[in-house]
């Protein structure tokens, strides 16, 4: 970089720091002499380093400091010395020693351990331990130990400068709680490079150039007399992480846009539903295994919810018991209204489909609806199972639709999600007939993956809810498998682990 260009690229903070570096090199002295805040001084030094004007150095030293117990023992002797003084004249019980010395239980135990190791005490086991001093203990009492000498020193102490005896005392004391700790002190400094030394000789004044245009600068024509500071667009700047939506939320919005563009209306509803709407209205038998606590989260308070109007309840009850007027035999078992009242976390968004078609009239047809919402299953959490996840739901209510239309909608959706090949195969679900499993072909793994279920609602579902029979195409797809491939996620738990770095680095969901 040419010298003139370099000079006119310097900020006011850089110029101030550069003038100080002629005589000072430590970061602390630069901050003090410049009057800048630490973050401002460091930023200026980093900018100068990027321009090859200075070289930044950092060293660190470890210092030993006294903790709360260290300060106490420096003033009042180590616990073992006070322990020995208490039994200097006669043997005593532990309770007596504790009373005379005001040592706590932990200090008593440490003292006994240290003094037994040095053969300074004898212990008799009676109802209570009785301790007496030995001849060796009397000798120890008359000497100053290495640990005591160490505690009498002036702190902080450089760890690297300890003498052998001091190092021994330090190692012994640091085994104990809250006596010593080590604190790392970092030293930053800067030195001028050859280019920096040449630059420092220049008489650079901030007022010689303009950093920004202001109304006053333009009005008075000041810009005609001075040069503008050059901006270095290649310089390193702190990385800024702006606010953004969670990446799974991005996928949800993208999926919603697909269905909205296809003319669908969004369905919404409560996360807490009664067994009536979540299961009974969809012709799921009341003794179905999915209703057990092993698969469903039931609400404790309030445990029961409200049932719909008596007319609809009677239709659903009769459909379960004998098929009502649907041509079905039903489940041939008694329908329990108390079971229907049970509150639970919705197990699928198909409950929204049931509530939606219940509100439809013949004049509303044809109609198309979708939802992308949370559902809850009492699953064991592992790499491919969650107990809370998104489900993509869709229904088409139209007297003229067929299975071909259903397959077409599914293929169109998955194509927009990055899976050009989709297919269906026979399956079984309580509320659709025919029922189909939906699969897509993974373009990289070269294998078919199951994505969810689909089919046409049974008359036992549609006729009681709508009051008339009409084909209703329906599908329920797990969103997890659909979106994890995009981010190369192989453990579905990573979708919700709330790792800040992951949230910052994850690419935007675009197809």
C-alpha cells in the first residue's frame, strides 16, 4: 500500500495509538496514554496490524493468590498448628479441642490427617477420640513449617519463580480447600513494524482529512480544502450475527407457502384436544392401543373437556357402536362418553381436519385446507424419534376428486421440497380407506424413504361430521425427515438442541 494511501486510510483512533507507540508498547500503557477505552484501543491496534503497521504480541503469567482460608491461616496459623497448641499440655477429647480452637469439622479432620502423617499425635479410641501430643509433635510445635513460611510471603506470587522448598509448600497447600488459587494474567503488547516505524515519523493530524460529510461541511465548503479518509473495505471487522428465525421455523414458513400457492387455506387449532375430536371423530376405536398412556400425553388438570352438541355426539356414538347410516358395522362395542371427554395433547393435526370438515356445507365445496403444526407422542427420545414434532396435514374436499389427484398433490409438494420422485404404496390407517404410505426417492442415498400416510377419509369419518358423503383426500406427513436432509442432519434431536453456534451458522432454508 502506498504511504499516502495508507496515511489517509487511518482512523482517528489509529492515529492516536500510532503516536503513542513511539514510546510505549504495552497495551495497558497505550490505553492509559491515549484515553481510549480498552475495546477502542484494541480495535485500533488490530486495524493497524491488518495494515502491517504493528505486530501484536500476547504473553501470559500465572500468579498464586490467597483464597479466603489462606487469608485466615496467614493471620491465625494453620489448623494443625492450632490443634497442637490445644493439646500441648494435656490430652484432650475432640470435642474439647474443637471448643478451644474454634476449628470446624473439616479443619479438625485435616489436622488429624496431617499430624498423624508426621507422627505428631497419638489417638486413643474411647467413647470419643482422645488425642495427645508426641515428642515429635513438640518438636514440630517449636518450628515454623514450610507451609507456614509460604503463607507469610507477600501475595500474589509468580508461579514460575518458586524455589524448590516453596514449590513443595505450594503443592501441599493446594491440596486443601480455599487456601490458594492460581490466576492467569495476560499481557498484551504491540511493536511497530518497519512500515510502522516509517509511518510513525510522519506528522499525521486527524484534522487534515474528513471522515464524514455533514451539512456544515458542505455548506461551508470545507471539503474543498481537505481530503476524505479512505475506507478499507478489505479490513477485518468483528462478525455480526443479526436476529434471525430458527431454521426449523424457516422450513415451516416455506412449507406453508407451498400449500398457499396451491390454493389451500390454513387450518389452526388448540394443542390440547379432547379424545372425542382427536380420536373418536376419526373413527379410532376407544380401545385402540394408541390411546394408552404409552402413546398419548393426557392432561391432569383439567382432565376432562367439553363434548360437542348432542346431535353430533349421537352420530359419532352410533357410528362407533353400529356404523350408524354409513353402511359399516362400526366397532360393535359400547361407546363411553367419559373416555371421549379426556383432555390430551393432540397426537396428530388430523384433529384439525375433523373440526374443519364439520363446519363445511355443500355450498362451500370444493375446498382445500392444510396445516403445519406441533403434535405430541409419548415416544422415547432418540436419534430418529421426538416426543414433540411438526406434522404437515392436508385435505381436499371435492365430489370429483380421485386417488390420482391425491398422488398429484403429494408429488408436487415433494418436488418443491427437493425430492423429484415420490410414490405411494398400500398401507393401513383407522380413518382412511384406501390408505397409502408415502415414500420419496433420496437422490444421494439412492433409496426410498417413508414420509407419512395418506388416503381417502372413510364414510365413518366424513358422513357423521359433514352430514353427507363426499370424497376427502387426506395426508399427514412428518416434517422432520423432509427437512433434515437439507442441512445434512442425521440425528433428529439436532433440530431443537438450541446450540448458539449452530443457529448462527445454519444455512437459510431455500429450495
